[in-house]
């Protein structure tokens, strides 16, 4: 397969995944609205979304040939802010 054909196919697949992500966002908004109506429906939909999300993750990893970072559960650390940013100054390299 020519490199240009492969790149075109990969771009098409990534575009499709992006469309799918937008659809998932709309579904999640709908689920959020339905939680008050049926908690069981919300749980079922959340499980389905998890499955779809895992499928998309594996597709992205196969297309890009890069491993995505795994989510970590726990308490997040304190935010790191550069002292220059906190003081409102810029570094000499950016002036």
C-alpha cells in the first residue's frame, strides 16, 4: 500500500473517531438528563459508553501506533504554576 493511501485511510479513520466522540458527548448529555428519570437506564448507558470508549481507545492506539496514557484513580496533586506566570512576568526568551 502506498504511503499516501495509508495516510488518507488513517486520516479518514481519525475523522470518524472524532465524529464518534462528538456523538458520545451528546449521548452523555442525554444520560445526564435521564438520571433523574431512571437510574438503571443511566447505569446501563454508562456501561455501554465505557465499552465504546475502550473500543475507540484501542482504535486510536492501532492507528497512531502510540500507547495512550492510562487514567489513574486517586487524589490529584497540587497544580504546578511557574513562578514567572504566578508573578505575571514573562521569561526573557519570550520577550
